[in-house]
C-alpha cells in the first residue's frame, strides 16, 4: 500500500533518519512510537508529501487517498460548524451543485434541442450518483461524528472561529473521519479529547475500513486500536506485533540479545586486538596481524543504546506532613453567563489520597481545580485547606510560566530550594537533561522538554497538596514513566485531571466523576471506575427491559404510581404515533418523488416549458420535505 524507500533526513548536518525503509499494508493498524524529537511527526509529513526528505522516497499508488491530522495549527473559520464538517463530502457537494446548475440551465434552453436532451441524460446520471453517495444523509452522518467527539447539538450552528484550539482539532478530526481516506495519519489524536470522546474514537477506528498510522503516547488507546507497534529509535524502524505490554516484553528480549551479542563481539575484538598487539611487529606473523587489522576495520560493530537515554533513579524530597483533612468543600456552585457549571457540591480529601477528577470537556473539571487553587471564586459555598497544607497548582499551560531567557539549569536553580549543584544536575538528569542540554535556553526547548523542566522544578521543592491539570500532554512515554514514578513515591495528596487512563490507573486510589455539575466518588483506580460505569450502564439497560414490581406503602402512593404510569404510557403512545406518522409521510413523499422522476424522465414533458418547470419545482419541494422528515425521524429515534 505504501513503502518508505531509503529515507534520509539531515538537519544542518545532523541526521534524523538514515536510509529508513518500511511499509504499511491495507487495513494495518500501526502505532508509531519513540522518544520526543526522534522524527515521528516528520515521518508522517513525509508520507503526506508535506516534507521533502534529503534522499529516498515514500512510494504509493497514485490513487491512494491519505488523510493527515497534525498535532495542532489548524483553524477553521467562515462557516457554521455543521456546514464546515460537511465539506468533507466534497463529491456529494460537487454533484449537488452541478445538478442545481443544470436545473437552472434547463429553463433557458430550447426543449427540442439536442443540448437539452444531453442535459437530461447528464442530470439523470448525476441524480443516480447523488443517491449512490447517500447524499441525503450527509448531515446526519456529520452530526453523529460531531456528537461522538463531544460537540453538543447547540454547537452545530455556531461559527467555527468561536471554538478554541482543542475544539478546532476536533473539527479537523471530524472532517477527516468523514472523508474516509484509504490511509489515516493521526498525530497525537487524543491530546485534545476527554475520556468519553477517546472511547468513542476507539470504537469508530475499530470499525474503520482503511489503514491507520498513528503517533500516540496513550497506552490504552494503542491497545484498543492497534495490532502493530513500530518504534523509531537510533535511525531504525522496528516492528512489534501485539499490545503495548507485549511490545515491552519483545523489546526487553531484543535488548538482552543485543547486549549478549555486543559482549560476545567485544570479547572477539579483544582477542583479535591481543593477537595484533603481540605479533604486528613480528616478521613471521606480520601478514596475519595486518589481515586481522583489516578485519576489525571492516567489522560491523554493534552499537548499544546511549546511556544518557536511561532515566536516573532519583528520590525526590518529600513534603512536610499536613493534617489529616487536606481539603474541605462545602456547597460550592459556579455559573458563567447564566450557564450552571457546578451545582452545590461537597468534597473532602484526606492526607495521602491520590485522586483522579474525571468528566467530559466542559463538565467543570478545570473550573473546580481553579476554585480549589484560589484562582477563581465560587458563587456560593466555601473552600478550606487543612492544617499545615501547602498547595501547588500545575496548570495545562504551566510551561509558559518558565523564563525563556534562562537556561534549564538556571530555571531549576531559581526554584528557591537551595540545593547544591550536584543535586540540581541529578534532578535534571532524572528528567532527561544531560550534558550540554542543561545549558540550553528555555526559549529553544520543545513543548515536551519545557513540560519536563516544569515538573523537575515543581518536584524539587514539593508542596504537600499537588493539583495537576493534564500533566502528560506533550511528553513522551519515558518522561511519563519518570513523572509517574516520582508521583507514586510522593507522600502528600494528589488531585489530577488527565485523559491518560494508563497513567491514572497506576497512580490514583480514588476517582471522582463530575457530571451535570455534580460529583460521584469511586473508591479505586481507573479500571475499577470503568468497570463500575459498565455495570451502571448494564443496570440502566436491564431496567429499561424489565419493569420490576414495587410494593406501595399506601393507597395514595399506589394511586400516584398508577397516574404516573398512565402518563408515561400516554406519552410513549403519543411518541410512537408521531414516529409512525412521520414514517407514513416519508413513504408517501418517496412515492410522490418516484412518480415525478418517472414523468421527468419522459422527453415529451420538456416540450411544455410550463409543465416541466412545475414538475422540477415540485421535485425540489418533495426532496426538501423528505430530508426534513428524516431529520425529524432521527431526533425521535
């Protein structure tokens, strides 16, 4: 389907790729992983013809349709949301526009002319193509994807420029999914999604007919969507088959084999070198010694991974102990412009708890964090921190607060912890800053590097109550493990918002879900929470199927229940009647549409301009009625 042939990329004399060759086949589901900066995004751009390699080629069939979602930088504007997303159906829109033009032209041309009859044939072909493309349902398809990605129906008529960066990427993703390309290239597609939208996307991609190549650090997402993991490391792409855990096992085994081969080769090199050193100047053995020198020169020497890539094990300073109760919230609420975000809620956190705050985008998670941190004031209620509590709030854009003019070392040294240089270097090394990297200016660091630096600075002198808002955005798998290890050892209290389920699952011992302005607590990790949610759904479904009898306490209660049941039955009957009426109306209109199409297919009709115009007008009216009826029917189902 697609082949990379000897791809080489040089940046100012530094090689990013060297003679890289690889392929992806139809219906492959591939996760491209690797440390930040190894060139994953560049590789996607090469495949999408947005970046020209120094040498080599990305070869594929000229008819291959490729869809590409970058990490950021897209901004839709000028159209309402639903209409912007519907531009994904390019051919449907083109066919519909051509039909409109023909309809207009047919009213001005001699109905006896050959040109007119050609128009009739063209129009008929376009009409069949429009129906083959399921043109009447494009709006409902667009609506389904938008809702899956977290948009509300009330958002559909909003102008695209009103949506922020994260929602802009959702718009781009919706269009891409509806375009249905042969090969989907997705660069960190879950970065701007909440957990519900991620799970919807997982299900959507599992039913996707084309091939998928994605860059992601989300282990759960990779396990759900991909059956092949390709690691980019040391200029080489290596394929591993199975889930992420299987990849780790296969890689560990490969590294053990590499180390064993390296040690055997080093022993062989030492043995040969001893022979050379001993006999190179001895006349009887000089020829043999020279031969072995040449042999060593041409030997393909095994290279081990750089030691600097291995994280240093470091125990961060532990915070001062707080009182038992760390946080107490009583009856707080919050509204914006008349829209209620938080209804009166109560919450208590105790020392040592590590809590995940979960909810859809816009549910109020970040609002609650800002209120707890003191950056916003609730409309009602109170927020109290416990005895001896020191709070640190790590916002989504925390790295923006770093001083761009300072070096990484200077930024960490400015934390006020008064740690000696050796400790500061060790801390930077733990977050993958080694050698001359510690003297890089903050302003030239990548997004992931800035995030790592901000974490190092925070954990160097930690508070005993840390709040983290999406801490894993923009950091790679290794950096995530380092952060997870530091937070696991952290003996204070942690409140975290994250869409990274694996990260949370191995860290938290309580999950708080925020939905419709209220909170619900689950005493376990993310997997426990997810299992509970599945059971809740099963109970709702089961209750909908089976109406269990209840024993009323008194006659008044029985009468009230009977009245309620009658009311519900009447409403359901009315609802079903409305559905039946619409279905009957659709059948009638479809029948009328077919009759009009039959008349329009008769060339004799066009000899009478008035009649033909009347039929065409009637056809448009009927088509619009059918579309509206289907939309109404879908809302009721």
